[in-house]
C-alpha cells in the first residue's frame, strides 16, 4: 500500500531539528547485519531522507532544510508533492489550517518496551505477508530510552517470542540472576525469609539500554521513530473515532506569547493509534474517561506506587553480578505497603531503590527521604560505602493488576503496556507483560488493516494469553496488604503456598490513592535526618544526576485546576502533601509578599514520575506533556 506525501515548501515539521532526530543516540555496542555500527546505519537512513527533501547536515544527529526545488518533485492529482519514504512507503503530508499533517497506517505513542514491541511485531507481519504498511513511533524523551526507568530483573519470555535471536544480536542482556534473597528489615536487623518466586532464567538489566537496542531493531525493520515529539492531544473524526495524535507547539513563552523559535505542533494521523505512554499516560487517561473503558468491563480503579532508584558503582570486592535482593518492612511503617530492591548489574554497578505504595495515609510521609534512610540500614550501608552514585530517577508504577485492567480498545486504536496496567505485583515485573500486550495489539492491528478484522480482537487475545493467566493468579497479593503488612504477608503466603493462585475469591482494592490520604491532624510530622552527602543526598544533588532539563521559558506543564486549593485546602488540611511526595522538589510552599505561604511550582525539576497527578488529595494537579525533548535523560536506568 502506498500513501502519498504532500508537503509545503517551508514545512514546519521539516524545520524542526528535533523532529528530524532519526539517528537517536545509542551508547550500547550493536551492529547491523552488514556489519556496520548502528550509528552508520541510522546516519545512512537520515542522509537518504535528507537527500530526498533537500536537507543539509547540521549536526551528526540532525538536519536543517535547504529550500525545496518544487519543480523537481512529481505532484499528485491534488497538487500535493509526492515524496517517497525511507522504506518504500510514500508518506502523506498536508497543511491543515496552520499545522502540518502527516499520515501513517499506524501511529504509536511511546518508544518504551510495549510501543517498540508493537512496532517490531507489526513490521515482522508486514514482511511475512508481503504487506507495505507504514509505522511511526513518537517519543517525548530527547532520545529513545531517555525516560525509561525500571528495576529491572528481566523475564525474557516475551522477547524470546519477539526476537528469538536476541543473544546472537548482542542485546544488552548479559547478567543472569545468580542469587535471590528476600529480607524483612527492622531498624537494625535483616531477617531472611523464603523467596516466594524463582528468578532462574531471568536477567539483571538496564531497561533504558534495552529499549535503545529495541529501537535499532525496529528501525532496521522500517519503523520510523521520532524522539522529541510530545503527543499532547487526540485527534478525532466527525464520528468521534480516533484518527491520530497532535504534538504540542514548541517555542511558547511562560506568558503564552510566541517566541522567535515558535513551531506549530504536527498532526500525525493513523488508521490505528496505539497508546504506549507508560504508567498514568495522559492521553490514555483521557481515553479511559471519554469512552468509559473501566466501566465497560467493571474494572476497579487503578492503584499505584512510586519507585525511586539510584545506580551506584561499588567496590569490585563487594560486587556480585546477578545477585538479587528484595526487602519488606523498615523504613516504612506497618500500614504502608512497599519494599526495596538491590540488583547487581555488570561493570561494578548496582541498582538500589525503594517502592512506596501511594495509598499511604500519612501526608507527612516523604518517599524520597524514606529512600535516603534505607541506605543507612546496617545491612545495606556496607555495600554502598566507598561507592559512587551514577544516576538517579523516579517513576510511578501500576499495582492494580487483574482487577484494574480497563477495556483496552477504543474506536480507532488501543491502549498497551503500562498505560493499561499489566504489572505482576508479586513478581515485581511488568516489562514482559507490557511487551506481550504490544505484540498482541500489533497482531490485531495487522489483521484490521490487512484482513478487515475488528480491533476488539485485541481484548480477546489478551484474555487468552499468558499475560491474563499471570495476572489472574497474582490478583489477590496486592489488595491483601490493604489490611496491613502482617495480614498481607499471611494472605500472600496462603495464596502462594496453599491455593497457588487458584483461590475461589477475588479481593477488592481499597480507596483510590488520593482518597487514602488522611488529614494532617491525625498524624505527627516526620523528622527525617539530614543527608550526609556520602550515602544520602539532598534533592538538588540527586536531581542533577537525573540529567533532567526543561526549557524554563515555557508554560508550566503541571496545571492546577483550581489555583486556590493549595493554599486553602492542601496546606491547612493536609500539610502540603505535594511538597512531601514529589521526589524532585517541584512543589514548594514559599512566602508571598504578605508573608503568607503560597505554592510555587518548579516545573523545570519534573522527572515525569506522575505522582502528583495520582496522589493530590483533591485531584487538583493535572500532569500534561511539556515541550518534546524535556525531562530526564536516563542512560543506565
């Protein structure tokens, strides 16, 4: 199938260097089948595109256009330019009012495990069936992998299905799990517990590095990936069917005026749109509300946790590649669900982190400070002493599981991966299930475009897959902890060792996370120790290690639905919880000219973790996408 490319001589889309950032930075060692490096391969592709549309090289990773010689290009019957794409397809560009419109067969939002798995699987099917469909993946991070953060003990089940030759193709999956421990921590002790799940055959990895490698694999198949695109809106036709997404405008000042570098957003239209935004995806949330996707299958509300993580380089004599440790208990109290992890990676690196369920009650609780305390535990501290922090980050994760999965299909597309919520809580794994959901959605999408089938088949395929089987078996673990730590452990043991996931009942989740927050008068303030600068650090120091960057002169992407609620409700009733739960000090209460405390939003600090969108007691904070390319710059997370 060929699609036509219509393009104006001064296309906004083509002038934006970020939007032409095809050869995304790839720091891992990889090679294409012809032996060239991935840099060579991607630069060849970009040069090919540039030569077709009159671009000259600006930097090694981007281009600026020369003027088009319109006479050199053939026009179609509508007067549009016909311009061949990278892999034989013909792309359709047009001007709609004041912004450019580009047509693809499939538009995928998010270059994470789910989005890239969907793109790869779809293109594999195109090759198998000799079909010519176009796929575009847009990613709000400055490069593929820049916003990806996870533990990660990786179960390769889905990857084995998707790319069975991954070992021979030098995937950055090199450290098999060598040991597995589970501790219950008190303030001064670590009590060893039986490990409920076997990690044999799994690997300790950096997920941000894995998705970079997957991005290369996707582009080798002809997928077009555009980092630096922030999908900010859903596009609909007259019948309320989704027909693609719009990226946000670039170059708008804080006061809303257009700067000299203003660029109008682009409309990316697709016959099918797949949303792979990760946990609490902003467009996915809109789809769930608009089409009542939870109500359609009577799914419960989603419940979340906030994960905070550092990567350290430690002394070689302490490093045990593949060693895995999980803990429960201290520093969290018995009413707060969560735990920590320590994973030994390669090259003397370890991942250490704390996951805190966001249905905690005490508004004074600060997950970031709890993580700093963790590192001083007598069983953790010796491992870190003499080491160096390489990177810091934070992200929310779905914990609702089976009970909270919405109907994932909407008119014109589907929700995949963590946007829908396929994390297996007791396994503490969601990458493999996210990938599989993307693969199933891709297979359904191909059937829709090639054979005229229905997108609703994705829902059926999910429920017939091992993803659904996993989630069903694990469905009672997380809600069991609504009753507290020790009742939760007892119910979990019953589920795992006796009932083996076949219990005749399904537990329900408690209140939504924001409703679980108590008023401050029911609790006492928590006095956290000052950081020592060796094991524990203040937020600005950690934030610097996340490589977070936003243009300061842009409208805040963190919006208050009612600007009076922080000073009139959150501060007097809840002690300003946003100043406690945010792991990047985005929210601060500072005195105004009358010495009254007001909320100051430091949006440039944002790690895109989405905790504020979830935990605000009155749901007054709305997280929206900033300019594309902003946010953290993870490389080993």
